C-alpha cells in the first residue's frame, strides 16, 4: 500500500446529522469532567466499597491531583500534535512518533544510565533534566526540518522517511547499550521507557502548562489556516496560504508538544492516534475548531477513566499507558486493514 492510498480526505458533515459539533463538544466535555471527578473523589475502601474521598489535606488526594494535571497535559499535547500532524501530512494513519522523537528520548535515557548509572533515573524528573530533554528533542527536529526543507529536493515524505531511518538507528544504539547495562541499571531504566502518569514531578507541571498554553494560543489563532492546509497544497497555495511556511511552523509546534509530553510522562506512541481517530468520527465537523477540542476531551476521558478503573476495579499497580499502547496498536492495524479493503 502506497502512502497516497492511505490519505484520508476531510469528512463532510451531513445535514442529517442529529447533533451539531457544538453539542457534541458539550457532551464530550461532560464525560471528561465526570471521568476526572470519578478518579479524584471515589476511592475503594477496606470493604471493597467505593466511597467519596476528597479531603484536600490528604496526601493521596494531592497525588491524584498531580496525576490529573499530568493527564490534562499529556492528553492536550498528544491530541493537538497528532491532529496537526494528520493535517500537514494529509494522512491519518501516521503518528508524530514517526519523526523519531520517542526513539531519541529512549536513547537519551539509555546513554544517561550507561554513563552515570541508575542515579540518572532518580534525577531525570528534575527541572534541568526536563528542559534538557525537551530542548534536545526540539533541536533535533529543527535541524532535521532545516536540513530536509532547505535543499533542492525538499519534501515532506523525504522528511518522514528520514525520521523513520534515524529513529531505527536510535533504537538500535539504545538496544545495544541496554545489553551492556547491569541488571540493576536496566531495571531502573525500564521504568522510564514506558509512559507514566502517577509519578510526575509537580515542579515540572507549571513549565509544561506554560508551553502548552503558548502553543495552544498559536494553534487556535491559526485554526482557519490549518483548515485551508487540510485541503491540499495546490488548493492552499491558490487561496493565498504560504504552504511551506505553515508546514514548517506546524511541524515545529508538533515537535515541541511531543517533546514536552515525552519528557513529562514518557513515550505514548499510539495514544494520540487513538484520540485523533475517535475525534474524526465523533466531532461532527472536519474543521479544526471541532476536531482539536474533541480529541483533547476524548483523551482526558480515556486517561482519567482508565486510571479510575485500573486502581479501583482491578487494584492494579501497573502502567495504564502500556494497555493504551496495546489497544492503540490493535486500532492502528484495524484502520490499516479498513483502508486497504476500501
């Protein structure tokens, strides 16, 4: 299957749709708030009965508040980055991780543990480490974009191909170094290689929130431009949009969001793909005014409800993101098969 075969055209909202996009956003918002409230305020007691528990002085409640903040930021970064990535690539089966940022994060963590030891993991959630990891990933993306977009044969598809190859190289180096680690160091490293929501440093949240706010303002002010970009390069250029400039700006914003999310909670390869795919189905409008907030609200609902079920129904202490990545992989393969059959 060629890349053009998987290209998805914008969905057209039919007049027979029962609910408009605003009504659908309201419903999605109510579900997101309900999921967050359930996770925050309902706890399983010693008798296995759910009870309201929202004592603000309780350390457990403060920990849940920190997790909710991480959920909001991770859902926002992944949802916005994936929807924008689908817009500029005109392909709904790709994810921003194809650029290689997740592989670069794994390489940074692996090299740090190989050089410093397990104590690198203990200090990886500090503000300097967070800023270093985010800046490294953004600089990598910026250098890659400039290298491939400034040449004579500049192409978005060449950029994606280069991202895949470089990502595979990063993974190969990481796996080689991991084989050289001691069992203690490898166990410490493995914690950082999966997405985590319940162990985020509270000092990182204001920095990540500020970055998300700035990016959100830029994206929302340009949402109409991205609607035009979604029509295709020729159509956008004919309507007066500088397609190459908008493409470069969007890719930089995508890299920044993915870098912040990855440095904050770890890799979330398929999470953005899931929420973006569901947003296209339930938004009721192909324009970004509907798909962007819908993807964010669906992401919040999934993470908050998943955390609630994981900790109160199944009493599990594992990572919710591992299950999300598993389900995301299945959804990704299902979408591929549906595209191919159609």
